[in-house]
């Protein structure tokens, strides 16, 4: 399974693409150097395979590369960061 996570700035979301099909999204709102992550979603037929973790990790990697911080309004993103404490430095003050 080939996957790619791409940032769609026009639609304010990241997309997880698996074998050419968008199977997950993570919406975002940018406020200067802060990225608010209000919602993530994986296609119901694809849940339970770790795709949410792939999507969120890729989003956090991109946020880090851009020198930004996050506000994890989405419960899944907040839980992911709690379970991966090395990502906690990305939390906006």
C-alpha cells in the first residue's frame, strides 16, 4: 500500500492518499505560527489499520518543519500527542 500525506492549503486540510484515493483528512486553521487542528477523519472502511496515526504523525512532522506549533482541538490529535510525549514541544503555549 503506497501512501502519501499532502497539504492542501486551498482547502485547509491535509489528505492521506492511499493507492490514489483520499482515505483520510486533517482539517487545519492557521493563525500566524499556530496551527489549530479541529478535526481528523479516516474513511470508515479503512479504520483500525493505523492510518489515523500515519496522518497525524505526518501533519505534526510538517508543522515542525514549518516552525509552527499546534493546538490539538481534535480529541484524536490530543490523544496522539499524549501518547507520544516527544511531540509535546509542538503544543502552542
